[in-house]
C-alpha cells in the first residue's frame, strides 16, 4: 500500500469518526483529525528517509562495482604491456649473458656454488660446441652439450647447476617483470 493510500485511508477514517462523534462535540473531532494528519506526516517522513538511505546504498554499491571493474581493467592493461615487453627483455638478457665477458662471471659464480656441495675435481661443465674452447681456457673439464647448454654438474650427473643464458632468463623472469613494472609504471603495484 502506498503512502498516499495510507494517508487517504487515515484521512477517511478520521472524517468518518468526526461525523460519528459530531454530536459529542466538534472539538473532539478536530483533535482526532490533527492526530491522524500528524501520523500520516510521520509515516511519510520515515518513508522518505528510508528511501533516501536505500538510494544512497545502491549508489555506493554501483560505484564500488565500477571501481573494482576499472581496477581490473587497469591491471589487465598493465599485464598486457608487461607481457608484450617481456619477450624482448628476455632476449636482451639472454644476449648479454651469452657474451664472452659474462661467461667467466657465470662460470666463477656457478663453480663457487657447486664447490659448496661437492669437490671441484668432481665437477664437469657441459657446454655447447661454440663455448667449449673458452671454458677449457678457464681450466674446467668440459663435455660437449646440446645447443644452448651451459651447466656444471657432478661427474655422475646426480647434481647439476644450469647456467645457460636461456634458463637464467627464465629463472629470473619474475624479477624482470617486477623491474619492468616499476620502470614503466613507476611502482611495484
């Protein structure tokens, strides 16, 4: 039932009661009519307040949903930009790690790490054909490996450290993504 119908009903009841009690005195009828109007006004006022609250709640809900959707779209756009750059970044990292100057650093670092778990005499380097001579010059025992391979392992193959430029670029891809994100967007978010 609408507020207007409630008001009309109360008004109608008040008028009927006024006619009925007219004989008892018009002052009594006036007071009932005033009270009925006050009740109707109170109900109407409460309904307006409740309606305003509900409209505000719905507005906040819609705005919150829109904000969540906008943030998701922004995050998706950032991911897309990072994804489009990562292949090139990984290629550049692999290229820099493939440089002969880096080979010595990689070998020193990996051999030092290997020597924390096994003796150097048990170490064998597996390298692609183009790197074998350079690795031998550094004093390592070398076996020919697959294309792109560069690893240090135990003679029996039970332990191995893969230091190929490709595997290192893959291994540190998450770090690269974070650095790229900060560089492009100025934050880690």
